[in-house]
C-alpha cells in the first residue's frame, strides 16, 4: 500500500501542473469574452459619432443655414432627425449664440453662447465635440457635435450642432440580464456611473471614485484586462476601453467585470473531474494490493470500486455505506466525505454551466438585437457564424445555415472577389479596417450603400484565426446626403446651380485660363420689369416667372455652358472657349428669346426684358472678384442706356470706371450699416431778427472709416442714390434722431433749441413705402413732432411735385415743419411756393457766400427773402462765413443764418 501511495506522487504533481495550465486558459477565455463585449461598446460609440459627424458637416453646407432661413432650416433638420434615430436634436446657432433653427421645439431667445462646444467651434472654426451633459432641449444626457457653416463670401454664418444621447448604449444594457457574476458599466471622467447592468438604479448618477476599479481606470487610464475590486466589493476580472468622443482626451470609459468564481468555473470543473479520476485509480490499486491478504477488505474494496464507478458516471449521490473500522473503513469514510464535496462542487459546476449557457444566450440576443449585420469567418474565408439580420440579407432562414458557406454561395457572388480581398488584407496584416463604405448592386442594378468594419479574430496565443465583419445599410443616409449636397450647390426654385457653385466654376476656369491662355466670356443678366410683376401679382407669380425664364435661358446657351441663378432676378452664364464675337451673338440671342417671351398669370399678360453685361475672360483678367465687378458694371451700364440691351465691358471706359468707384462705395455703405459706422452731427441755425427765439439745428450725416477717420456725405451720397440705398439711409437717420430726441426729452423738461431738421432725398419722397414708414414713426412719437422738421431740396420737390406736396401736407398735419433747401439754385419759378406749404426757405449758399462782391447775388438773396415773407415763410441763409455777411443779412431782414461763422458741425452725442 505504501508503494502504491508513493507512486501516486508524480500523478498528483502532473495533475497540479495541468490544473494551473487550465486555470490560465480559463482566465484568458474570460478576458477575451470581456474584451470582445467592451470593444463592441466602443465600436458602437465610434459608429454613432461617425454618422453624427457626417450629418453635421452636410447640414452646415446648406444655404438654409448660412442664409438664416429659419422655417426651411427647421424642416430640413426635422427630416434628418427622423432618418437618424440615435440623434436627440439637430439645429443651428448664430455667431452671437442665438438658436434660430432646431429639429425640436425651442423657446425664443434660447442662447448657447456659454456652451464650451459652441465656443470651441466658434474659435477654431472647425469641428468640436462636447462632454456628456444634460441638454436644454432634450432634457436627457447628451453629447453634442458642432461644425461651422460659412456664407458665400467665406464669413462664418452659423454653428450647426447635433446632439446624441446614450440610446445606443441603452439598447445593449436593456437586453436580458447578464449572467450572475457579469457587470457592464459606463463611467465619465469624474467617476459618475452613466449606465450599468445589473442594478442600474442603485448605482447610476452617483460618484464612485473611491471604488478601486474606477480609481484605477481614471488615475492610470487603465485599459485592457486586469484584476480589481468592483462596486459590489468583490474581486473580479475587468476589461475596459475609453470611449473617445472627440480629438482630445476620452470623455467616458466602458468596462466589463466578471467575478473570479465565474471566470474560473471551467477550471474548477476540470480540476475536480481529474481529482475523482486519480482517486479512483489509487483506490483500485490499493484494492489489488490487499486482495490476497484480506478477503474481507477486498470485498469492501469492491464496494469502493463499484461506488467509484457510479461516481464516474455522474451519480454524485452514491455512498460506500462501509461503517467498519480499520484502514478500509477509514478510507471509505474519507471517500464518502470526498463524494459529499464532489456533490457540492457538482452543483456549482451545473450552476456555472447554466451561467455559461445564459451568457451565450445573452450574446446571441445582443447580436440579434443590434441594428447592424454581424458575421465571422475562418482563415479559409468560410463563414462560421452570423446574426439574424445578416442571415435575412443573404436569404437564409436561420444563422446556422451560413456555416461552411463562402461569398460565392451568397447573393453577392459577382462581388465576392472584392469582399474576400478585404478579408484577406485584415487576416494577413492583423490590422482592422473600420468604417469604410462599399456600394452593393443587385441583379436589377439597384444600389445599396454599406458602412463596413472588419476586425481580425485571434486565439489565446494572439494568432489570427479569422475575421469579424460588421456592416449596416446606410442607403437612406446616402440619399439624404445626396439631396443635401444638391441643395447646397443648386437653387431650390429653378434647379440651376447657385451663386456659390457658379463662383467655384468661374474660379476654376480663370485658373485654367491663366495656364492655357484661352478666351472665355461671362454674361451677367438682370431681368427688367420683374419687380413690377412680383409686386402686382405676388411672389407666387414671381417664382413661376423665374422658373419659366430659367427654362428659356437653358435653351439659349450651349450644352457645355454654365448657367446659374445668382440671386433674385439675376442670372449668370459662363461661355467656355468662346471668343467675344461669338459671345455677343449668344447674348443677343438670349436677349431676343427673353424679349419675345410673354408671361401669362391668370388673366394678365406681361412682357419681360433683360439687361446683359458681357465681359471677356482671358489671361489678362486679374481675379474673379474683378471679373464679377466688371460684369456688374457692364450690366448697370446696359440699364442706364435704356435697358433691354447688351453692353460689352471695355477697359478704360470713364463711365464704367466712375460706376466702379460708386459700386465700391456701395459695399462700404452696406458695411457701415452692419458695423454701425454712421454718425450724426449737427449745425446751429440762429435767429437774426427775434433774438428771444430758440435756435434750430440741422442734422448732418457722417461715416467713420475703419481707421477712425470721418467721411463727408458728398463722397458716398451719389453712389447711394444711384444704387438705391438712400431710402435706407434716410430711415436710419430718422430712427436715430428720434431715439436721441426721446432721451433728451426724458432728461430735460425743456430743450434749448426749437427744431431739428432732417434732410431727405428725392428718391425717398417718391416711394410709398417710405411715406408709410414716416406715418408709423409719427404715430409712435406724436409727443415729439413739435421738435421735428424735414428738409427737401428745391430740385427734388419740383421733379416730383405731386409726391412732395403730399408729403409736406401729411407731416405738417402731424405737427412737423418743412424747409425747402437750396432754394434759388435751379432758378425755378416762385409760383411753386403757392402750392408747397413750407415753413422755411433756405437760400442757396452759392448766392450768400459772394453777395458782398456780386450785386446780382445780393439782389437774388434780397428777392428770395421778400418773396418768402410775402408768402409768410421764414428765410434761412446758408454758408454764412464772415461777420460782414451776417450783418448784411440781418440788415435786409433775413430770419436765420447758418454757416461756419455761426458754428461748425459737431457730433450730436456731444449735446
């Protein structure tokens, strides 16, 4: 017996070594299981972010965004949100932080200026990503991606944002419970649990930095697999990965934990089975050794052997039932004790087996629930498994039917070679290929876009044994992106390319011209009479007219020419490889086709014309901006020469150069409105006869340069009048003066002046909308009209006598007064004063300045004063620059004087 027992020593040593090896394998299997699950979470996160980034970049290019078309923008982002279910909200924000567009309802005045992701996108003018936070619109934990949207001129117009919530994670965590001993947790960099299963309500939302596994992950950015103590206080095997949501540091970590008793369940099962086998062998050997010496013992040993065999069959409830003493009795008692222990361990083994089956069932449920297709192949590129979505894609009833097949056996056999080449690259290199796109075509020629990721599968020795593939159908997203891309570069009304794309193509042709010395032409077309039709019949009629004219213009150009709607009723044409003579013929043909077109709307018929500017484009053309400026000048020259004609730009034309200068001022005037560079000045008008009367003041306009210099109105007024900006300037001056008057009246019960006079242009007088503006302002400030006066020039009043008379009558009824400026300069008849009920006549300064040296000028000043007094109108002399002139004016009875002798122009804010 001693010999038998000694011979069992090496077997026990071998058993122990084998147990250690099995334990290591059990650990590696658990590590691989945890790592695969946590990598799947990270991959889902990356795919969600990739889709969200492509969406935010596509939305940023839409004109509905950078042109602030709120209603259209809301429609587009709402459509996009329905296609991307993982998106919580989509919208756009102005540079000042005001939200003006959103797929979700939002309160007016919602401002995101203090949001870190908005500040970063605004500062860098590039892609930005936020941390997890609770969204003001969604009221859920979200992560926001932001991307800048630029206007046609390159200026930052808006910041587009897309907010994603944690629904992609919840889809995994809300499946059937993990097997006992497994946990799946997501934490943020502060140690707050964002999601967990099981027991989410007990842990989510709290800070657990004191837990060893969380502090280990956050302090050392622990990734991979490691041993630590979890939230439940038990020693477990963990695998973690950072969830990278932006270009900087990780914003969250996901980790999977498996309790040690679960991780090493397979080891325990094998170890106890080997122990049972070894003990059985030892017992048999002992029985044989004692057979001849002790028959009774031998019989008992037979009973032990029989019991052992039953134990080996799996019946752990069997016992020896040997109660006699002696060595055999002691052995039987120890054997029964071992059977008791094995029975308990067997129950644990069954529990572990059930847990393993539950884990496999949960993994199958997850694979069949996630909204992507999953498959895996061996090194021979034969399929060894897939989920249900993939099986349906390849027309199979169950996932098991795919086992043993290859790509040539599936519906995409004609594309199998390309797919297998990608698989082979991943298997050979051991490097994943993530989130690349492929186009799949069926037998009917229908295209389907897929977003694919392929990852190498490795065994316990880190040797590649196959490939794991994941893909999703992104065809609806591609269709939306295609539609968004078309909208970004085409006019939504006419279907022609828009100004942005037109300028891109013009820039490319200009660069090619400089390299190849070719000649092209540019046509700038502005419709005549469009405003009349639009105002008479409404915007629907105007839109229909533009669509019909777009068809006419398309039929008038060559197939390789570029036709675009530049905005409003303006169109542009690039005539590529077209010399000036041929370009002029095409322009005249376009003009004739438009001229012969009759637009019919309901019962009305309209004729339409066009003014066309033609510019030759060759190697000497300096830049695209200069080219467009020349075309614009030529078009306006065509309008000035009578409209409905073609005008060819010629270098050195003085009229065009002057117009070019005026056009530059148009841009500066518009910038002055945006940058608040207009300033109000004033000049005193003092009484000469009634010294107790209060002085009046004339309001003067100035513009401030970028360097702080002051620009006089004579420099830019001509350009403003030519290009229709005077009415906007007049409205700005009136509004600013009324605000100033309101403040002065609030500060003082009485004012130290009589009235302030505002100069109005002749173009404003003839516009009904301007008169409506005056009426509304007067109703708003009825208590201030006793301080308000207007100045109109004699020439503008005579040129549009009816409107001037109507304007004067209305403002006088409201309590304002009116002065007729520059009287005498046109030498118009005094008889007009009978029909114009003005309160003041301002004698033109050209007579006043030289009246002491020219008797004729003296007589004119005296005559105007006398006629004015006969008509009961006060007189004001302008350009009073010396004391002698002031005395002479007072002597002849002039009522008021104005000029450098009296005071120079001063800022109105200094009063």
